[in-house]
């Protein structure tokens, strides 16, 4: 199908693509994360140290954590792959996670082991890079991005966008037809056209033109409604939704959204789309950087609901002894208060000692 090829430079000219890329990259970048280790009792204890600081604060000298995460997500969404070079010191300490241009990296096999070939860095082992990828390819090592999977569909959307822009630009300018019942000479036709144009063209134009000999004026225009422009826009949003996995409702198409179902839509977006991206990112980082530790993303910020919903949910957790009152205050963004660090134990849920069930006996 003829049309303008979709590239890294123009893919975000498509509003639905820009929204999908911005939403996914921004949400993954803003989620709080932590490194945890499981203790002997199965509890999860947050771990602090150089690697934690690197991931949560400054992965590179030029990019802080939010910008770094947003960049790598955009890279693998568009191109299918985002590769970062793990720069280490002589003491094997990770110094930076440098993003590499995906176009400058390729995979070759050295026997059974894949090697990453970079134009400047040369041959790199898999342990020397973080490779975040979309699904694709025959081996699963090299992903396919929107430019690959949506090559034809996005090209068609771009063509429709250009047609709509052209029609919109022309329909705001009135087009008229001067009609005459007879046959005018070329000289008379040009004179009538020039007179009409000089009167009604340009800034501040307007006036009266006397039409003689049965001449009339008809308006000639193309209406956007005749082109089903809104239907085309909705179809383009649905097409990008199918390509990216982002629900249609999250691409600013709110025809089926209501105030009461926003939280459910967010939960659906998290479960059906965002969760797989988070699992892929955490798995790659755990495999290459973490030893016996896990990387967790806190997704509660996406499904927390209104303040009333939060207070109701956390109050129930406090009432059942799951959280302390200060833990609830922390989740609501409030400072702790002294004396509220002990869990509440309701009388109707407290464990009863067997001796308390026995009837008291009278002394002999």
C-alpha cells in the first residue's frame, strides 16, 4: 500500500501512537521500585546499597532514573529492543547503565552463545548488557517494535492523517462556482473571475458584486462528515490499541468510560498490558545485576482510587490488624504519629486462650 514509511522520527506524529508510547513509558518510569530479599521466615526485606541507589536514583551520569526508564521503554516499544551497556569498575562494581542506539547493535552467534556486536564497543557478552525486548523473531532474542509489527497499519494511518489535514485546510476556505446560462467568451469568463476574486479574496475582503445575464453563485466544498473523519479517528485508535496492548479507553477515547469504572479500567490496563512489561524489565535486571534479590514495582499508585476509597480500604486493613495506624498514614502520604505503631487487635478476632473458656470453680 502506498504511503509515507513510518520511522523513529515520525511515528509519534500519529496521536494514538504518541499517547500509547507516552503512557507506557511514563507509567513505568514513575512507579516506585525497591530491591528485596526474602528472609528465613518468608518475609520480604528491602535492601539498600550501590545497586539500589543506581537503579532508583542515577543509572547514568546524564540520566536520572525516571528519564532512563522512560527512554528505554520508548526504545523497545518503537524499535523492539533497548540495549544498555553495563559499565563496571576494576572492582566489578556497576558504574553506569549506558543506553545504546538500537540501530548500532546486532546479535551474532559465537558457536551456541549469542554475542552483542556494537559499532564502538565491539563484541559484548550477554552478561555485559541489559537487553529489554518486545516479543518477536524466531529465537526470542531480538524483538519487533511498533515500526515492525505495525508497518502497514501505521503507514495507512499516516496517509489518512495527511488526507484529513489537507481536507481540513481546504474546507475552511470557501470555494465557489460562477454559473452562466449561456456560453461566455474566454475574455468575459476571465474578467468575471478576476472581479469576483478581487472582491472576496484576501484579508478584510468583502463587498457587492452585480451578477448579470442570469449568472449565479454556488458554494463548492468538501465536508469532513462526508469523509467519515470521526470514524477514521476511532479506527486508528483501535488499531494502535491492538498493536500496543494499551486499552482503547487509555488512549483518550472515553466513549465507554464513566466515573464509576475508571478504577476498573486502570486495573485492566495494569493486568493486561503493564504487568508484562514490568515482569520483563525486572527479570532482565534480576538476571544481570542482582544476586538472590528481587526487583519489585509498587503499582498501587495506578489503582488507588479516590481518597475516600483509600481511607475505606486502609481502615479495614488497620481494623483487621494487617497494618498499623502509622503504616496507613504513610500510605496516605501523612507523617507518622507517636504511639500509633502497634497493630489494633479487635476483641471479636483476638485469639482466646483455652484456659479462658473453662468455667471458674469454687474453692473447696
